[in-house]
C-alpha cells in the first residue's frame, strides 16, 4: 500500500508563518524517512492559519530537501494564472527533481475544482508543447 500526506502548511495560533513553512519542510523529510510515497501541498489564500499560498515554491523546497518521496500540488487555482506559466513552473520542478533511478513522473499537479474545461485544455496544450520542446513525455 502506498501512503501519501496532504499538508496545508497550517500555522497554529501564536506560531509565525515562517515557522509553519519550516515545519512543512521538516514534516516532508520525516514522511520520506517513514517511507511515504507522496507529499502533497495545497494552495489556499487569505487565511490566517493556512500559509501554503505558493505550492510551486514549497514543492521546490521539499524537492531540494528530500530525495525519494514524490511531491505533488493538491490543487492549483488555474483560473487565476496563465496556463503557460503554470505549465512552465511544473516542468522546471519536474526537471529539477527526477533522478534517473526513479521511473515515472515525480512531480504531480492537480487543478482546483473551480477550473473549467477551457482552462484545462489551455494548460494541457502548454504542458505538451513544453514537454515536446524539452524532449520529454507529457505525463
């Protein structure tokens, strides 16, 4: 059985946001040591207690501090961003993260529930174009 963790990077009352982010990084390393398969981060805005507002940045930091656990974004708010920019960010993350000894896609992106079909098509078109340019398979 493959287990995963969804971390919303929460800040308890009296805990600063920078401490909460460092706790996310520490938890990702701990989950990797325990053998978890994937570590998901979420994207939430305008919240005092959820400080994971930039999943692509958190994913880069997690990928830099771990070596085996797969990393995923549990819901990019695609209608708020350019599809090209999101596709490029996740391609860069994947290129930085994929060690040869791990087969398959290591970085995963999940689009939020507010994403419509047109947003998805724009994102997938950009993803495929970027993958072809990079000489990799679009997963």
